[in-house]
């Protein structure tokens, strides 16, 4: 392993919230799947563009939700030929199961290997996939990551060194102090050695943590011309032209409806500065059902696709990747088992207002309520914007703690 160097750069605010829990078994190498075929032309539309070379792009596909015809990321990873536009599916259900979400991706300099974080069933692993044969092998399992103090890798920050020998990403660690009742988030950059060839990945892989030096925000990783690890500004996820053409420019603080169908009281609002300090849950809203004891479903505030269902200090929670923006929403403290009861699993396409689970009291919670948070560029609450279609701003004081708000009513 070469020594990592961090050079100062421009930074932006970020945030993290992820799953803790029991460590799964290690992921075995997955052999090529004979049933994997290139999707028929016109059946898949690229949604996100994660990486590209002069010959190919690494993209996510898109799916149409059950109601309203909204197009959302399909949670699968494809290799697109830039000359012909043809697509080859790299993450097939036969390899990774029926319910999974491929988060982000990076390509080796020669384009022969793709890297992605696959989320499934509350578990995750960082995979290397041969773009020719389709063979896949884990570079880093969640079990190994937890042993090194890493809770989760952020797939959209993956980047490969110019010589193809190292992979870098941003990740975070979540620790809960039961005595103090506090949760601490620690963000860092991570380096993994790449031995070369998918078959060689995973065996004895090194994982090196590099502290972030930036202040006032968290950067993404990058490499300079000499192959040294550097801190770079956060880059927003790039939409394909086809996906962009279907979306109109929107105020990112107005992305959907209230996350319930009923009356709720605002029990707390969060308007800190995100995760720069590494200890705040970030920006969001705590909404408690009214009258007390009312059973209520948490609902998606906009169309999207489930990234995963987790269990951690945030309790049982669902993370949704949205169509109308490149934002994710988090629905925390749900009743145990209720997301599964509503059919929630990684890769599930959602329509606006679709039930996600039952509002509950799991995790670090002081009573039955829904914690709703929205991440854009890894910043909770869009730097203070309200994650609902009400047009209010959290930082502006429009939300009043203790006040009751009704579904689709204008609280301002």
C-alpha cells in the first residue's frame, strides 16, 4: 500500500445516516450467469451516469412506478457502449437476488472492471464486476468493514486511482452511547488495494482509513496526477439526458407531500449545519400522530425507489432514492416488520404517497413519531429546506414545535 497524501481543496457540507446491526456472513465470489443477456434495445433507459471512459459509460437503468407513470432509477447497474448506445446488465437478479440496489459505481482506467456498492436486505458489500464476462467478486464485505470500524461506504463517491491499483470512497462510522443516549457519526475517506482481476478481489483486501482534513464540510475522494489521494468537492450525481429531459428544474426543497395521511404534531425540528461536526442527526422533522395512540402509515413524499430497509439508532427505517431530484429521504423509527408488510425491499419502485411502514418508536426514540430527513448532496434537509410540498423552511422558523399540521394543509 502506498502512503496516502491529502491536499487541501474546496469542500461542501455532507451528511450520513446508515445501518448498524449484526454482521452478515462474507459474500462469496459469484460466477458468471448464463442467463444474463443484453437488454432489448429501447427497454431500458439510462437514469444516472456514474462513470465513463471514451468507449463506455457505467449507468443505472430506469423503471416506471405502478401509479402515475413516473420514471425512477431501477437499482441495476449497466455498461453502455457509447458508440452504439447498447446496454449490458452487470448486476443481474440471478447473481444478487431479487431485492437489491446498486448504489453508485466506478470504472477501472482500462474499462475492464466496474465497482459498485450493492445493498440488499439491510446488508451491503463493495463488488468488482468484470465488464466482459460479468463475473463478480466482493472487494469488501460489510462484516470486514465493521471489523475495521466502518459502518457504510457511500457508493456514489467511488473513484479508482489512475493506475487502477487503488479504490477510494467516503464512508462513515455510527456509534451509539447507551449511557449518554447520544449518537456520534465519524466520516472519513477510505482506500482499498486492488490486486488486479475480479478473481483476485476480496482475498486479504487492505482497508485504510484517512481522516478528513477539511473544515466546514465533508469532501469526496479523488486522485491527483501523481496518484495521491486528495479531497475534492462533492459532485452531484449526474442524470442522463433522457432522464433530465423528463424532469423540470425544481426547487429541491419542494419535492412532494407530507409523509402521512392524517394529523401530526411537530415534536421537534432539526436545523443544525449537517454533519460537519460529525455528531448531529442533521436537518429534519419529528412528526407525532394525533390524537395520541393513532396508528398511521409513513408515506413516500415523492415517487422513487427503495435503496434499502435498515435497523440502527434511527430504528427501523426506509431510505428512498427520488425521481424528481437526486435526493434521498429517510423515514425513521418505524414499527419492526412493518416495511416488509408493505412490500418494502431494495429496488422496490414507489409512487408518491405510497405507504412505507407504520409510524413507531424503534431505535433511539422518545415516543411514537416519524423522523423525516432529506439528503441532497449528502446534506440533511437541503441546507434547511423543508422536505415537503408545504414551501416552508425549517431554518426560517415556519415550523412551530407543538403545533398540529394536517395532511396537505399549508402550515405556513
